[in-house]
C-alpha cells in the first residue's frame, strides 16, 4: 500500500494532449506519439536481445539512516542484455515505494480482522510485524524490487542495463515526509556509487556479489566499461517517485557520485509530502521528466501530476504527463498485485456494484473499464520504454 502524506493539493492544468492508443484511451505527451505497439518492438535492425537477470545483496544492515540509526539494506535485481557488447550501455535505476516489508501471512490476516473489529491496538501490533526490518527469523522479506522485473526485462531487450533496488529498510523506518524522499535519494546514490566503481575499474562492493536471479547460484558478470554512468535514467513508483525527483533536483546534483549524470527521470504515480512549502528541493530545470498516473489510483490522487508540474515549472527540458484510464496504483508492481499471491497484495481501485468491470479513484465520478494486471503493465511499460528510449537512446520516433 502506498499513500501520499495527505490527499489534498492545488491542481495545475494538465499539459498533455489526447491520443487514441492500444485498447485504452490515453493522455499522452506530444513527444511520445509513437504507439505502444511500436514502443515495445525491439529495434528491427538489431533484433530481439537475450536478457539475463542477476541479484545482489550486501546485507540487511548495510548502512544506518542518519539521525535514527535504523538499518537499511543494499540489494537489487539487475536485468541486462546477455551480450553486453563493447559499447557502454545506459543505466536505468528503478525504486519501489512504500509497501509491507515482511511476508507474515498470519500478521496480515490478524490486521484485516482487527480492522473489521476496529481493534486498533491489535491492528498496530500486526502492522508492526508486517513493517519490520530486518524481518523476524523464519519470515522472508517481500521482494518489492522484483515487482518491476517485467520492466527490467523489456528495457534490457532495448539494450539498457536495469537495476531495481530494494528499500524495505526505509519502508520500515520512522522517516516520513521530505526526509523520506531524501533518504530514498541517498539510497539511489549509494547504488550508483557502487556501479560507478564497478564499471570504471571492476572493483568495489559488487565484485563477487552477483547471483543468478532464478537459481541463486553465484554468477560472474564483467560489467567493466559496459555501463555508461554518463547516461543514467531513474524510475520511481509512489514514494519512490518523490525519491527520484529529489535525487535529480538541481539542488541535489552535487550529491551524485563522481562521474554520474542523470539524464531522464520518470515518476510513476509519485507520492510526496504535499505539505512541502519549499518546492525548490524537488525543482528540476534541465533534466527531462515524465509523470504517469492511472485514473483509478486508490493510493495517490491527482496531486501526483500537479507535483510533477510544480517541480518542472521552470524547466527548459522535456516534461510529459500521462493519465492512463482504468489503471490503479498497485498493478504496476507485480508483487503488490493479487495474481502474485503475495502477502498484502491487493486491488486498490474504487468500485461500484452497479458498474461491474469499471473503476474510479476513491470519491471519483469518472469511471473507466478497469485494466487487467497484464494490460496495465503492458500499457505502462510501453510508455516507460518510449521515454527512456527517447532521452537515453536518442530514439526520435517517440
């Protein structure tokens, strides 16, 4: 579950144009006028690329949050073209948002029962188990970073190296508001520093850390001079969207690791602190930014779009807004979606018994046919790929 810190904000006019695409009507920015079908087709001249997936995990307590001392992990999932070739490839970093950290099914059931009974003491006790870090012995962590494997694979087929990082320690922490965006940005920079060292010299904390994503067996991968840290894109979902915006903001560029340049930022249904009075902490003026949100999002309201518009109000780079009719919040992450069978996965859209198969945002009056999990991810991935293809791959079709 991902929630903005409040649900009200001033709305700015949407700077987008309408385009009929796929089976759903989409609000699509003018620079992304390629169809979803074209966006998901690999470069015909190169053909489909084989993709390999590995993971790395430097520990659940890899570092401590400043001020609170709460532990945070350094872990992630990497998708990359099996044949890395000789030319350094752009790097895309993905960051999930706020969701339960521990797959404690008994605690999830107890929380649901407590909510029905309005037993808030029992509700809090169950929630503490679901949002702990590290997880209790015998309880596996929810792999929130794996929820974007479908995006990682698709982008890797286009030639990108894609790293989806895990932020369970931050989700379980007491850090909220703008500080939450700040520590998420710091987590991104820590991973980027590791990749910069690995790519430049083949040294650092990631050496010997890779394991096959399917089998868990050690896997040696030579990323030296194969990753272009001068062409980095970031994608953040929900609170991760606020994190990537903060990380790329003009005011925080001096915190990027040496040799790293962020060239494109995508905020997917960003959840942020709408009580923020100083938007300069998020202001981006020279880096292209896109923001996507579904019309049936039950976690983040329309302020997600106005947040991005405010952050880029003085931008001289590309700015794009997309509203996807029938899309909710959680289906963009497979781990948060009911078909996964994962603990705490759910459909967050609002429904009406008189409108079967349709959805809206909570309290909304504009209903749309709800996209299935697969449909929502297919549409979302098409535009994610088009955005990064345009700004990291110089693909002028989009």
